[in-house]
């Protein structure tokens, strides 16, 4: 799949790729663990941004 060059469209494309990959995983237990892992990484990243530790 070809992704558009705009930042917003690129994020949408990345999301679609993530969802497609997720649903290719056949074992529900593995999908659930990956889901929980992604939520945890997102929460940790968000907490870093809020605390000012992630200066980009």
C-alpha cells in the first residue's frame, strides 16, 4: 500500500498498517497481549511527554 506524503495522511496510513497487521495474527491470546503492550507503551510515552522528559 502506498502512503500519501502529508503528515496527517501518513499517520492514518501507519494506523491502517498497524490494524491490518494486528488482525493477521490468528491467535486471540497473542493479539490481546500485543494490544496490552501497545497501550502500555503509549501510556508511558504520554507520561514522559507530560513530565517534560521527552524533549524533541
